[in-house]
C-alpha cells in the first residue's frame, strides 16, 4: 500500500512524495501444531530466536502426552558467561528443537505478582515448571510481559547439569537436569528486588521448612494479620491468605491455595534488606 503526500516549496511549486508502507501477512499460523509466528517473535524478548515449532501454556495432560523425561539431580551452580548464554540460546532456538513455553507467576495476588516465562526443549521440564509455579491471569502472547525468565535445555554438550543466573537480564539458565529445589533457590534471590518494588516484603526461612514466604508490607510484625503471602519450595508453591505472624515465630497459615492443599507450621524469621 502506498500513500501520496503533497508539499510546497519556497517557489510555491508542488511535488508529491511516494512512500511505501510494508505490511506482513503470516500464512499457515497454527498454534495447536506449534506454528505460531507471534510466539516465536515474542521469544526474542528473552534472547531466543525460535526457528521451529513452539507451544505455549500447554495443559498438564498435553505435556504428559508429549512424553519424555528429565533428570532431577542437583545441578552445578556456575558463573554466567557469554559463551554459555550464546550456546544455550542457539540450541534452544534451533530449527531442530521444539520449544515449550510456560507463562506463570510468583506472588500472592495479581496486583503484586512477578511474572516468569519459562522456555524449554523438554515437555517434561515444562510440566515440572508448570506444576511448581502459580497460574496467572491469561494474556495474549503479544500482551505478555515477563519480569524474569528461565531457559532450559535437556543437554548442553559436555557441560553436564548446570544452572546459572544473568543478573542484568534477570534470567536463569539451566542445562541438563531440571531440579526444582535449585531453581527455587535462584528464583527466590533473583526476584527479591522485584517484590520489594511492588511493596511486598520477603520473609526468609530455611528451605526444609517450606521455602520462602512473601507477605504484604505494612503490617506490625509483633501481632500482625498477614493479608496475603506466598510460599515456595522445591515441592511446589501456594498463595497464602489470612495468616498470622507471631514474634518469636512461627507464621501460622490458616488457608492455602493452588498447588499445595495444606502446609505445616512454618518457622520464618523476617530479614530486612
């Protein structure tokens, strides 16, 4: 399509400028078959240039039907470097790989949750991530904004199982195993500032006592009613409502939601930044 424009020069003469506008029409787009140009285009935001099929937010049954398995051994924590970053993203974006994208969240409620996008070449790892995280309000792929991301590949040459964190991009990279405990530890530390910026105070506790609880700010730690909070561990996560804080601890949870039906008494001590 073209548009003709007119303008006048100092000599009062007229001329026209022909400007071409380019438009793109995606043909053969079929998200159910993994052909989604919008999804592959959106993956560029996390540094992955998808050249093959990609699936977004498949249900648990659909991911199970894809088959496959993933190791869960503890990965080696390594320092982030450009070579690992480049190799992992190139492999994850290659035409030979099928990408499984899960958009989820951490947090107590939609008003202060932290959105996380996970991309893996393993449906089993995507299923593990889906089970671990909280659901979030649905959004079209073009409207989705992730504040943190997790990229995983089933293997990365001879590197074995590793996990690393790119602080600048707020991105966790995993290769080999998908270990929920290791991911939770890194997610907890990588999302603290994001929660604080949303007015959510992290309360840290030992991992074997249930993981990390995030509760809303503005309460008196002496005898407070925690209107909302969030707990996560390697076993899963849940949103917490109407709990209570006692000093000395514990935090008593009166109601839970999402993945875990109930949680034990969780001894958490507040640690301010």
